[in-house]
C-alpha cells in the first residue's frame, strides 16, 4: 500500500471520529432537554391549582413532551427533540405563571371582601350615640388589654388571628380591630405602637421579618379604616421578649403575637424596648 493511501485512511478515520463525537454531544443535549421537560411537566400535572388555572397550557406542555419523546427514538432528529422539549418547558412555565397570577387575584379578592365587611360594621357601629360609644369602648379596651407597669395599656393579638407563617389577619380579628379603630377615633390624642413578636423556631432573620410583617399588617388595616398613619409606630422584635417558654407548642403559640401599646391621653408613648 502506498504512503498516500495510508494517509487517506488515517484522515478519513479522524474525520469519522470527529463526526461521531459531535453527534454524541448533540444527543446528550437532546437527552438533557427531554429530561428537564419531563421533570417540569411532572411537577405541574399533579398540581390541582395549576390544572385549574391553566388546563390548556398543561395539555400543550404534555403534548409537546410526548412529541419530543416520540422523536427521540429516531436517528438524526436531535434538533426536533430539543425544539419540542423547549416548547413543553415554555408551556409549563406559562401554566405556573398563570397559576401564580390566579392565586394573587384570589388573595386580592379576599382582602377586598374583608375590607368591605369591616367598613360596613364600622358604619353600623357609628350609629351608636357618642356618649354610649365612648363609654362602651373604654370598657372594652380595658377588658381586652392588660396594664404593663413600664409600657402602660397593652392589647395583645394572639397567634390564632394569623395563619401559620403568614402575616395576613384572619377574619376572626375583625371584631378586635374594629374596637381598636373606634377607640382611636374617640380618643384623637392617643397614639399606638404596634409590636410584632415570634417564637424561637426557625431562622432568626426570617422570624424577625415575619414579626415586622404581622405588625405592619395590623397597621395597614387600621390606616385602611381611617386611622391617621402618623398616630402609628410599627416595630418587629422577632423572638426577643418571650412571654412563655419556647420548649412547648403552647408556649411558642403565646410568643407568636402582636401587641398594641397605647400612649397616654396626650399621645406620649413609653420608650421602645431595647
């Protein structure tokens, strides 16, 4: 065999090797795209909220995934596999986004209904005579609050008025909030400090943020019902200043609270806790 023939054989073999490696690389990319699409589709197909919010997008994601799987069995169709796997992932992402939007809209609607109920109850309460209302509110605040030697009159909203790990007030808090709003309206010089607290479970910074968010949720509700924001202070103390042992569930529940600290008759509040 001549030298030229040997050289041609070597070059041809090298080119075939390069083509083979390139094909493997494309095949690996197609496999990865198909696997990612499959995992994403499996995460949404059994999610009842996603199915309810975006059934057509879930269906399209499944159809595109099925097409990609069918094409994956044919040699030389890696681009088509990647294309349909990509489509499946995009439809799945769209379904997730639609579900998130629907969830936000539902929360907004619930807040709107709660606000309307509170405003209606507040209008009805205003029909009472000023004298009766003032006396009644004073008695109610005294009965609901406790007298702290250092901070004065303190009203506690316990953990039962919030969902676990959430800052939104439950409807069960409406009656207490209404009394607080009316009391502040009848006592225009008083101000309040709204203090949030948590138990010691979990991350310290997350607990601190949750305590602030809960206190802010109470403040936002008061402002929404007509209380001047300048009369409110908001603080979050996290797991500091517990009122019970964190070793028991009952104790932790007691520590998860919001406290309303009232000023005196001329608006002077006790110093902030340190």
